[in-house]
C-alpha cells in the first residue's frame, strides 16, 4: 500500500455539532427548502415550528391569542402562554434533546414532539431572537445561524407573560425566498379550525373559528356546490365534518393528528374512509360499492393520539396504529365513533339521508356506464406505460416518504418535442419527470368523466399522476405546466387548468399545480449573463452590464438550450402557483373562462388584452 494513500484513522471521523448538522442536512428536519412558491417550502415549516409551540400552550390552557407579523422577511411570533422557564431559555432553542415535551404529563397530545423545532429555526436563520416573560422577569437571547450572540436578563419587566420569537430565514439556505400570504393564511386558518376559541392575528388580520372543522369545509368551498349541509360530529379525541359536492368527481379529505395537517393521510384517514363506507351500507341496508359512497365527498377528520408515530420527518403521514392510553387501535376507535354518530345523524336528518342515497345511486349508474371503457383505457395505459414516450419518469415519488426528497417530486407537462427534449436533458432524474403533450389538449369543459378515458392524452396523464381513485396515491408533489409564453402556450395552460378543475379540483385546492416561469430575455456580455423574466428585469440587467450588451428575446421553450434550461428548473426555479378563489364556484369559474363568449367575458378579455399588447410593444 503506497504511503500516498489517505490514511483512514480516528482523525478522519468527526462529529458535527447540532447547528452544523441541521445546516448541512436541512431536508432531514424541515423537508424541502424551496423559495416560498410552494406551501410546503422550508420557510413555512420554520414558521410552523414556532407557532406549534404557541398552540401547545393554548391547548394546555395558557394564552388565547397568538400575534404574528412578517415584514421584510423578519418573522415575529408572540404568544401569551406561560413563557419558557427563564433558566432554560437558551437551552430550549439551542440544545438537542432539551424541551418540555419529553414529560408526557405536561404535553400529552402535543404537536411538536421531537424537541427539534425551534432549534432548526435557530440554526437556519441569520437572526434569531427569543424573549421569555414570566414572574415579572424578562430573559432574552439572540443568535446568528445557531450561535449565541447576546444573552440578557432576567430583568424586571411589566410585559405580559409569554414567549416572543423573531427570526430571519438564512438566504444562503433559502435562496431568493418570498413569503406568500395565501399559504400563511391557510396554515393559520387550519390552526383556528382545530382550536376553536383561539385567536390568531397575522399582520393585523384576525383569524378565529367558532365551529371547528365545519367552518373549514364551509370557508373553503362555495356553499352552492354542496349537496347537503355539513354533517359535524364531535367526540373526546375526534372531530369529523362531511358533505358531498354537486360538481366534483373525486374524494377530498383534510386530515389532522394532534393539530398536524397530515396532507398524505395515513392510518386515521384510511380508517375514516373505511368506516364511512361501512356505516352508510349498514344504514341503507344495501351493499353499495365503497367508491360510489365516497365519490364527490368533501370531508375533514381530526384526531388526538398519544405519542403519534409519523412516516416522515415533516409529519405529513400518520403511521401509528394505536390511540395510546386505554384506547383501542386508531381503526377501531374511528369505526366505533363513525358507526354510532353518523348513523344517529342520518336517522335524525332524513332529508340529508335521502339526498346522499340519490347521489350514491347516481354514482353507481355512472360507474356502470363507464366500466367497459375504463377497462379498455386501463389496459391501454398499462401497455403504453411499458413504452410510454410521453412520460419520462423520475426515481423519487411523493409516496416515498422515507426519502428526504419526496416533497421535491415534480412532473413537468410540456408541449412539443423540442421543449420536452430540453427539459428532459437538463432535469434532475431523481426528482423531476416530464410528460409531453402532442399539440393542444381537448377542451374538457362541460364533459363527463367518460372523456378522461376516451381521450388518450388525458387517460395517460391521469395514469402518470395515479389519481384515478384517490389523491392519496398522487405520485408527484408539484405538477408544473411548462408552456411557451405566447398565445398558443397560454391557451394550452388554460385547457390543462380546465381539465384539472373539471375532474381533479383538489389538486389545485391542495396547491399541487403550478405554472413554470421562464425568462423572456437573456442579457449578457463576455463576463456575465442575466436571465430576465420581465421588461423591468431586462432594463436593470442592461444598466448593470453597461456598454452594449447582447439581448436575446426567447420566443419559445424550444429555443432555450438544455445547458441554459438547468438554470430555470434547478435551484433558481420560479413557479407561479395556480390558486382557487373560494368565492366563485368551480362551475361558475369554468363557465366564465371556457363557456360561450358572454358579455362579461368579452369585457374581461378586452380589458386584459391591453396589458399583453403593452408588453409586446415594450419588447
């Protein structure tokens, strides 16, 4: 063995301290990083970890208000709970395995169980300050990237008791991030739905819920879309809200464990779906197919479990089978609760029971009409998936919760071979898949589910996403429409959004659908290159480069070389989320954009056309 060979000795092995470990492997603690364009990006998880501690105080009976402000990326969260014990203020936010939640008596069914939350926020922030006020004393500590900078107190104070945490996420970790109020408001609304009586004030706006999960369904759906009034059932450690949609095809579930939004379901959601089908069969005395019972359902379930086990670090899927304490299994508990309470409700509300039965029979009729064509379509999809040129898949999918990168799983939907070729060559094969459209998709407005199976493109897209029966099996966290920014590209976007709105609206409701932003211009000289997404950015780049830089106007994605494309779908990817306005029913929305040219629509087109023309003239 040559002397030059690196010696493998004890000197080669070093232990990272807690800060270094979190900063080097942030995905292990907060899921993906992102820039704030997605609801599960790291900056929102940081906020959530801090708020979770305030929620635990409220649950323990301390502090009915939480105040949150975000200004210029400085996040401040203030509760009026008991305050961190003054002698432990520094330890709680900077020492691993330190926290009050290891003592199960104090926090039996708390959210933040692993004691890592605020420590991760601290390590991933350029500025982190914690203030604890109790017993008329105030203790303050300030950190930079997890390192203690200053420590002050305890000093006398007249401030109300509680804890205040301020932080600025580190731009080295979260590149070019931006907080989106829509995502924050949605998170905060979920907190108040799960904790009736709690008030959260965010940048001056108040969030409060009187009726828990009933409010969740009513606030997030247009009442005209509901088949019957929300069924709202409550028990000691369980709460359920159920209705069916008049227009939506698929099943929609909002599930929570100990206040944690389990976006990927788990044992409690599976038990709820099973219990629902069984109870309704027993009530009507008919062996209805489970899929007919659950078709078009919009529902929410929240349970409390002692020491829950989650399948991923970000706690998006429950793995526990036991409720804890003297309770039976999660499955038995939910089955017994639904079996008794839902059955009682349907007996007492015959009008709802009748509407529900009619809906089930209608679903059964539609399913039987579709059965032949579904089988053909499935066989066709199976055959083409063996040699499917449309889908170039990736290795990690949304269901792989054991993999740190499962939240990064992305499907790009592209038009034409040149664009899909560029993306395919420059993508990350681990987390980015590409689905190629052949020309313009069909306008599916007003059509029945039959068209999804008859139209090869829609059928293959549905198969690629794996969402035919339920959202639980969705294979990609981000579905990104990547089309040219010209009139044809815009039309294709609209047709795809119509398809998702018509048949899979919860993909949009759950923030899975995005538009890929691609640069309009490249401005460069021999030393530097800027990619510009607007005329303003182009102007700023020209000024930054001085002299006479070369300016290229990109007309389509196919013109961008694979080498360049890496910049637009890598760390610096810019995504625009597709969001729904709950004040407008999906039916009305589709009618407005995709229906006949009504006077309202003509007026809208004329008013908005001017903006596009101005943009073209500027270029």
